[in-house]
């Protein structure tokens, strides 16, 4: 049960930050915002190129780390 909690929290953080970064991408263009929502790794590309708050990217990295940790613990 604990492992699934870690996976759920990681997925929630990743999804939440993906939508927050997509909302920040709306000030550049709608196309970039849609790519942030539908292409999971485009958030990484956009976050490194644009002026996105580093805290958004750090939280996104934490969510990815929790997903990896949960995956390792589940196996």
C-alpha cells in the first residue's frame, strides 16, 4: 500500500506541474502549451529553454524521482 502511495503522489506531482508549466507556456503560444500537456517530455525541453520558474521544474523532477522510487520498490 505504501508503494502505491508513493507512485500516486509522484504521478500527482508530475501531472500537476505539467499543467502549471503548460499554463505558463500560454504566454508564449498556444501550440507550446498544448505540447506541454500532451507530450510528457516537452515539459523538460520547454522548462530548460523558457523562463519558467525553477521551482516548477524542481517539483517536476521530484515527481519523476518518486515515480522511479515507487517503480523500483514495486518490483
